[in-house]
C-alpha cells in the first residue's frame, strides 16, 4: 500500500489476539503498523509483534525489490512493535537502529541486545537525511512511554506518531475511526494528557498531509483534521459530547433498576443517556464513556461494608487516568448499613474539578417511594 | 526543597542535586537548566511540583 509515492505500508493485521496488552478485548483484532521510506537511503519505521516477524520481512522484501534498508527507526519499545527488531538486524547486517537514548536500555532489558555498534541515538530537533527526504525527530516522552519519539518527513509532510493516534481493530475491518480510537486513547494514553498536549503544541507548527500511527489506519484529509481536534479535546480532559453515563454495579438487580429508572427520567427530558453494567461490560468501554460525556452517575451496592468491587475497580480506572472536570451523581444501595456512597466519594477525592451533585440517592434494598423521589431530584440536578 | 515528577514520581532533592547529570548538590530547582528532564521518564520541568 502506498502512503505517498515513496512511503509504503508493510504492517500486519493480528486477528489471533484476544486481549491487547492482556487487558483490552479486541474483537476486530489490531494492526501492528510498519512503513518504509524509499530514497537514496532506505528507512524502515518500526518492527512488529513477535508472531508476525516473518510475514513482515516478506512484505519488506517485496517493497525493497532487491535493495537493502539502511535504518530501522524505533519510535516505541513496547514488544508489539519491537519484538522483531532482532530478526530485522540479523537479516540486514549493515542496518543501523535509530532511536532515543532511553530506547536502547529497554532493548537490552527486553531482548538482551542494545546494538552498541549499530545504533544512532537521536533527540528532539535532530535531522536525518535519506536523500530527498529529511526526517526530523520529535521527543514525545510519556506518550505513552518515556523513550517515545515521533518522526516528521519534511518532504512528504508525514508524521510518524508512534502509538499516538492509534486505534483498536485490524485494517481489514471497516469502522468509524473515533469509536475504537477513543477506547484506545483513554485506556492506554489517557493518564498522559499533559504530555499529549506538549506534543500537539510541537506538531501544530507542522504542515501535515498524513499521520502514520503504529495501530490503525493512516489518517489523511478530514479524518486527520478530526483526529487532531479530538486529541486536543481528549488530552485537555474536556468532555466531547453532552450526555450522561450511568455506570451501575448491582448485586441482585435493584441497583440496576434504580439506574434504569434514572435513565428513563433523563431520557424523558431529552437527555442522551448511556447505561453500562460494570459487572459485565468491557470496562474500557465504560471508561471511554466517562471521559466522553460531561456527566456521570455512579450507582453501586454496598458490599462487605465497602463498595461493590466492580465499582471500586471502575473508579480506580478513572482516577489512574486523571479523571477531572466532570459532574458526578451518586446512587448507593444498602440493606442495613449503606456505605457505597461514602466510599465512592472518598475514592473520587483525588480528582480535580469534580462537582458532586445533591442529593446522593440511597436505596434500601429496593426502590420505594422515598428513593424514587430522590431519583427524580437527582435527575433534576443533572439537567 | 524537593520536587516530584508528576508523571512517574521521581524526586529532585535540591540538597542532593543530581551529580549523575552534572547538577551539583544545593542547586535550586529554579536554577536547573530549562531543558532539564526527569531522568526516569523524560518529561520537562513544567511537569514537576513541590513535594
């Protein structure tokens, strides 16, 4: 596949994987992207996962048409991109690895080799000329690992963005970019909003015709503009849409019934509502909804004088990712000593710029007139 | 004074300095070079806060 006349795609689709990073379900698989820039010198951008090294080298050989690559530029050291480095370096003994200073100790730690005699260490602002293509390097620490660099091809105006702008889903599946890019962003990069903002500031000065991430499609034209808009929004922790996520963790179904009742009340008022059953859903879907919408209601049962574990886990996912700048309502359930709201409130204390709504709704075992009235008051407060 | 990297938790202690990077003991955080980076995760001075 041609990205531009000189830039070719040689990545692979993985449909075997069930959990990405051991955590994220990927029913449509994922792609490990790799690119080649053909010039007087040839640069290969990143390797692929260990299971696809041979297929990747076959694609590379087909593009090279008898030539040999000069550089392997390593933007990121997670093994889904770096595990085939050794295969490449053995196949092309003249090639040199180009990466940040922090990448090489990681190479040693993961794979036992840091290529001391075959490497070029680059930092922010360094330029590597392939002939007509001049590549400038952009440091992108903690987007989302410390060694990450991005590369800008000045001739074709293409940004190689490492895991930034990546998404779940193999390239042979058709879907809207934002949906799985959002789940990927908030799951994997979400904690590092300030670091993404630093990179966006640097790239805003560049003319961009394409962004080539390490997962998901190459972004061009309207899709590129939309991706930049969303990344700016996401990384500054601004809500993307008006709406209410109601995330519930119910033991017998009564907390769920309260969540559904609240959803009905809000929908009657014309609000967009999304319900997530934390006991069963992919938690990363609930997390992306929590960041996507401007309001969230957490509904949970009391359990062992604490909050029901799926809710505790959900709030941990949010606070780990710097959750902030949202309005939150709480619904608790407890049959003899309701504790869930107190615990949820405590867990949320580390979040900045959170508005906690009154009233906190307490359900005693099952909804009754009193708790229905409290739900109606919470619905009003959410409007 | 101590300053902590908000990203990874590494601590810059003015009393200790950071001799590994040529920063002498007693160097104030504000006197660290503008391009000073967290030695663990690489983010800049703007992402440190007082401990």
